[in-house]
C-alpha cells in the first residue's frame, strides 16, 4: 500500500490523474450524478477545466464559485453570473436549458442527512438524468443513501509523491532568490510532506520562507517538523523532544539493522512500488528493564531526523460505550497525518493485554491497532517496547506486524566500558584510562545501562554540588572521583539474576540480539 498504488477499475479511490480520466468518462457517458469525496475542491475544479479545454468545445461545464457566482468553466470571455442565494435553482435552470452539460457544485454540507437540501439534490440528479446532463458534487462528508444510489463515487486521495514534488518545484521556481533546494532536497521534502493537502503544503512552505528568509536542503527537516501544527492534537499522543546528535552506546546489531532499514524507509513511493515493497513498519524491543529499550526510540528519531511521538495506549480506554474505539480511530488518524515520524509505545504489553476476559473492548482496540499496523500506508516507524511477553497477544508476533524483533540483554564488558566512558565525559568532564575503565566495567558486571548512568550521576552531584560549601570542584581530583565511582558500583544492587534469566530465555529463542557478540 502506498500513495501511488495502482487503482483497480472497480475502485472509487483515485489520484489526480485518475480523477481526470474517470470524470471525463462519466461526463462523456452523461452519468447524471458524480460524487467526488475530498476537501480539496480546487483540484476537482482544475480537473474539470482540464477536461473541458481538452475537449475543444465538445463539452460544456458550469461551476458555482466561492464568490457566489456561476462561471462557464474554461471560458474567461463569458461574464460570471451572480447568485445571491441558494444555487440549486440555477442548477435546475441550467439543466432545463442545456443538454450534455456538467454542473459542478462544491462545498456541499449535511450530505449524510435526509433533509430538504439532500432531497433537492435528488431532484436535481433526476432532472440531470432526464435532460442528459451531469451534476458533480464535491463533499468531504458521507452521503445519504438515497442520493448515493443515483451516482458514481470518486474518492480523491491526497497529493501523491510526484504531485507533491511538482508542487515544491513550482514553489522553488517562484522564489529563486530565497530557495536553494536541490532536486534531492525537493524529493526528500516531498516524502516528508505526505498526508498534506496542496493548500497545507503551500502554506507550510510560505510560512517557513517568511519566518526564516531562505530555504535550503538543510531546512527540510525543520520545515516538515511543523506538520503537527496543521492538525488538531489528540491527548494520548505527545511530541517528545530529544537532543541533537544523541549518542547511544552498544546495541551494534540493532544499529546496523536500523541503518539498512533507513534506506528503505526514505525510498520514494515509486521505488518501493516498482519492487512491491512497503516502508518498514517498525521494531519490537523486548528485554531487561533499564537496558535502552525506551532510549532506542529517541536514537531512531535522532539518526533518521524525524519527529518523535509517544503514544500512551492506556489513555484511550474510556468507561462510555464506543468512546474507546473512537479515541483509537482519532489517534491513528492523527499519526497518519503527522507522518513520516517515529512512534514510540512504551510497555505495549500492558495496554494491549486481552487476557482479563472482563470486556471485549480490549479485543476491539487490539483489532484496530493490528489492522492499522498491517494496512496503513503512512511512513510511520513504530518502536514498541516490552518488559514481559507473557501478557502480550500472540497476534503481535505474526510475521509482517513488525519488521524486526530484538532482545536487549544486560550490557557486556565492552558495552559497559563504553557507557562508563560516555557518562563520565558528559557528567564528570573526564575520561578514564584503559586500565581504570576495564576495572570499573568488571566492578559493575550485571548492571543495566540505567544502573551505570545513575552511579555516575551520583558522583557528578557530589563533585559539582558538594555538601561542604567551602570546597569546590577544583579540590576533587580524578582519582578521588574514580574511587567514589567504584564505591557506588559496589554499593548498588543489580537486577535479580533469576528475573534476568527468565526474560533472557524468551529473547534468545524468539528474537535477534540487539548487541553484537563480544569478541574473545
């Protein structure tokens, strides 16, 4: 599934090129009613203009504009006619006067209701049938069943990759002095701005250019990071900040895998479609608490330069019937809109557990989530973490749900050395020599990354914020800091080895190791 996927003949989904083709066929075959579902009326108007001009006088069309005028489509010589009230009488008058004529009526409202307005539209559709004309309705709403039964449907999808690229290229050509985007930058931005309408893309580019005065390849991520302001936020999805240039030690196998998947994730839709591929769906990280599962979500976002969102699945549950499912739909729709992004779900086993048997709400939520995970064509890379698999539904482990499942074990000797060196440099402003580093790593055997981090930070607090205000950091030498660090290591109780073994057994049997084996 992708935004340039082939549309079968029986499908109502269409990109712009397909819209032009189908609308032309329906007009030439004098279909009495065509309903185009979209929020972008201007694209339908543009398609109608394209069809009329291409027919060289063989097709006639009228349109009701935002300025309450009826215009002859493709004819700038004929003066528009003002309509001060309901345009439907003008539609009926047009159909009585002409044959083989199309009338486009956009921004229609309350289309899903049985009301006077929709009944009048039914009457207009019947008149179009009798007089061999076509009424084109543009709406974003569902359509009343009786009205829907009279016409053909076209669901106009949002701009495809090629359309977005052409739109950005057009913007670049209009602002040659302020924009220095290369073709690579344009393509990257076209990928990142998936899910936006033409108007939203144009507004985003204009706003950034006005605020910063220029736009180059280095600004692509900054421009696209503003996508979230275009959509109404949902309470259970929150943006997560992360430092630029985030460093993560260890997890070499996971890093290699992510680097390989990155190329696929950022490939253009056409490239993926050519080989029947999809963007990678995400990764499930299971392992020992405190060994970098949650931190890995920030690592992916930092390395891939994508916005990071945390999805609190537990917050969608509501006591009122149907509200939980509605909140889930809104959350998944929001995620699709802000894509491409990294989505982090922490401790997924707690939110998607269906073993209680108290209600089938959990099963419905799980079904919604799995369907989205399988079928969504948005570029969303999911990082789901779990501490225990005993409560996780087996459906999550089916091939294709996640692109990979990794087990994060306790750091080995080399990884402990890297972690100590990283935290000592960041928190203490010092680095241990090879001998001291090896001894420190041996002393903290069995520790998690979190254990090591906290011990170093305890020493940093003692160093930079001493209880004795008469002393300062100048009186603390490196050897004194090192001795205190070893003492903190010896006094810290690591995680229960038996608990680690029970988690480790599943990881070794069902997942790939996140760390590379330690060389001997």
